[in-house]
C-alpha cells in the first residue's frame, strides 16, 4: 500500500511546527516580567524569524550548488527578504539596548552580579549579530549578478554557499547568546 | 545573458574584501573605544548621532556607523576598480575565510581582554565605583 504522505508533507509539517513553536519563545515575554515588553518581544520575534529564514536560505543553497534550475533565483529572494528583516532586527536591538544599558538596567545588574555575562556574552553578540547584514546582502548581490552563468560545483557557487553559511552561523551566535542572556536577566 | 557573461570575477573579490573590511571596522573601533575611551567615545558618539536615540545607545552607534560606511564605501571603490579585472577566486576564498575566523577570535572578549586588560568591576574597588 502506498504511504498516505510524502517526504515533502513531513518536511512542511516539521518546518511549520518548528516555526510556530520557536516563535512562541519570545512571545512568553508578553506574560513575563520584562519592564520593556514591546522592545523585548519585537527584537525576540525579529531574531527568531531571521534565524528560521536563514535556515531556509541554507537549505536552498543545496539545490543551488547542484545547479538545479531556478534554485539560484529562489535563494536570492529569500536572502534579500531575510537581510531586510535582519536590518529591522538590528534596529530593534538598538532600541532594546537603551534600557539594557540604562540606569538600573541589566548591564549594571550583571556587572555587579555576574560580570562575564555582560563583558563576554553581550560584548560579543552585539557585534557578531551585525555581520549577517553584509553577508546576506553580499550573497544576494552575487546571485543577482552571476545567477545566469552559475555552474554546478563552481568556485562562485561555493563562495555564495560559504557566505550563506557564515550568515546563518552569525545569526545563530546572536540568537543563542541573546536567549541565554534573557534566561539570566530580562531587560 | 550576454551581458552577464562579461561580469568579472573581481566583483566577487571586491565583495569579499568590503564585507570583511566593514566587519573589521566595527572590531577596530570597539577595541579603540576600550583602549582609549576618553579619546574614542566622543568621536564615536558624534559619528553615530544620525541614529535616533544615539545619546542613549552610546558609542555603539559610532561603531555601527563605521562598519556601515567602510563596508559600503570600500565596496563602491573596489567594485569599480578590482571589479573590472579577472582574479583567481581560490586564494580570495581561503583568505576571506581565514580573515573572517581571525576576526571572530580576536573579538571574543576573553581574548582581547587578556591581551589588553580586564575592566575594573564596580564592586571591587574602594569607593564602590569601577
């Protein structure tokens, strides 16, 4: 007997459930103890959406590397859109940074109680989280310029995949450090 | 199609170089602001003052601005110079990867604080302030 569902059905189910449940993580802040809920929830949602979309972008590099028709164009628009959302999330992060470093804010609290959280984790993530913006735009721009003569397994498709991988890694560093910090001290 | 065949691999090298230089600009300004805050922070605040609420966000706005400006300016310059040449992409890819990882390592605060110094903690000095 034939299976009732295809591999594609399972993949779509996994992606939908993962997206829905991951998006619920920053939403917990709505019923949480944050003093700056709007900034915190929006930045958290932005971070979650961009990480999910960068996973999709990374998956789309595989057909691009194999030279599948239309894969480069597909990857390109996902990268433009994700880069735009990364820019929005950076702006929201700047907004959230105001109460973070303000008087009696988490920065001060952490410096007294657990300085390495601010001195190492925050000081690292605030810069690494900026890198996805140029990386994503670089990869999207290269796809726009070269997608018509992109050959399977070429050096150029490898460079685009490298940029997308670094894009994803840097987003995930920011995401993991950000979630880790909110576990210790809310803004 | 015809037009895209004329694209030069130098464009790719220009992109890799400008992305890395923009990233390094944020690292360099950050280290500068740690090494000499009295000199660096007023300049960084001035550079970041196009960002709304720059006065509350702090010198970080200047570091972001430095990264953005260096990235976009070097991209424009390199696109019109290096971008018109054919280059061998292999050394560029390897160089970019190594340089990118080197930046990630030097930016890890435990590394540069060990090379420079660790900041005084607020509750470890007589008088209470750091």
